C-alpha cells in the first residue's frame, strides 16, 4: 500500500475481471432495441396515467 501512496482503491490491488465479448452484435442490438421500444411504450402509458390522475386531483377533468 505504501508503494501506491496509501490509495485504497481495490482495483489497484486486485485488478479487473476479464470480460469476454463473445456475442453476436446484430442479435444483441435487436434485443436491446426491442427492450428500449417496450420501455418507451411503458413510459408513454405511465405518463398518460399520471396526467389523468393529476387532472382528477386538480378537478379539471
């Protein structure tokens, strides 16, 4: 620790795990794109529900 000026960041002492990038990019990208589209749809539904609830609390609707 003295050699590293007493810095306690674990990575300096144990190193980083080796990660393997053995995936097919087009397949991974398609899966991520589909997941993102589903999340955008869910966001739109939640925003709509929030606006509806706010209107009912406010008394506008």
